[in-house]
C-alpha cells in the first residue's frame, strides 16, 4: 500500500514538473522567440541552446540574447551537449543541419519537435527513422489556425469537386530561403487528401497552354517583413472561394511549438503531427 502510494505521488510529480527544453537553431528568429516563452513560463525549463559553429552569438547567454535576465544557458555549437538533460528538443534550424541534430536526439533519447522547412527526402527519412526510437513531431507550420485552415481546405475541395481549380499563394519576408513555403506545400497536401490526382506546379512561364484539370498551382511571393500569408483559392465557373490565414506575429508559431513540446513529453516513439496536439 505504501509502495503504491509512493509510485502514484512520483508519477504525479513527474507529470507536473516543467518540460525541459533544448533549442536547436536557438539564435534564429523562431529560436529566440521560443526561448523567451520558455524563460517566461514556469511550465518550461530551458536547459540547452545550440547554433552553427560560425554564429556570432556563440557563448552568449540565451536570456541576455532575448532581453531577459541571465538564464545560465550559453549558446553552444555542440548539439549533443545542448541536449543533455532535455525532455524535448525544439528544432528551427536549416535543412542541412537536421540530420546531425536528429542523430544526437536519438542517441540521447530526447523527443523531437521540428519546424524546419525545406527538407529533402533524405532529411525527412531521418525523422521517420528517429520516430522508431523517440517521439517525433515535424510540422511545416505550428499554428493552430493553419491546422484548422488545412482541415477546411480538404473539406472544401471534397465538397466542390473537380469543377473547381485549386491554387495556393503564399507571401513571406524577403529573408526566407525556401520557396514555396512549407505551409503552402502542406495546404497543397490538404487539397490532395480530397483529390489525389492533383499535381503541384510551381512555375508558369511563356506559352504554357491552357491550365490542366489536375494542376495545383503553388506560388510564393517575397518582400518586406511579411511574417506569413497563405491563401487557397478554389475557382469555379461564376464564383470563387478564398480561404486565407495571415500571421501577424511570429509568436503564434512559437506558442504552437512549445505547446507541442509539452504535449509530446513522455509520449511513446512514433511520428506525430500538430493535428494530434490540437485534437
């Protein structure tokens, strides 16, 4: 009886303990925003921060970098060292760095939440392999609103049917390195859930001829400081339906990432999505 009571108390205590978070890509826009949220919340404990070996912020304290008091967490280039003691590693880095990060997380048994976009098949495969050992959540967009938009797109495409052409247009700031955005590709995937025959086209130049019935245009605009606008247009004869999500603060993605980190802590190995978090 005593042992059972002790086990119950221990489990409850563990469940209520702060989620220990390490950041990969810690000094980027998203990394800094996530760090600020974690340092401001008793529900999270920032235990590590990793960045590229040529990052000018190396050895700087993460708290000072985001305008808060000293956090006792210095930015380092050693990913494995940054993950020590973490429950979850949150990754917002660049595609070429993902495989090394994933290997380090698997080696230490740390859950993965990744929002890095522009991944190729090999990098995506590394996340899939990791999910056999640790829980992995990879999402092209961590926003709750975008998740709902994707669900609406699938439903709208299903109900309107093949008589409506589907096009996705995204707008981002001029620093974004991948195009089209990961979110635009996710919305294209959402359309394909209802119409699997649709095929992405990301360019129309010159005498391309009439639009094919199975085309799904996915286009990106770049300029200024736009955080992220995504519009899916379903265009039929005599009418069109436009479904739009506009992000006005980068914090919407950061809050989604830390919510995912808290959710995935303690989950069994597997591949999860942001839809699982908000279900």
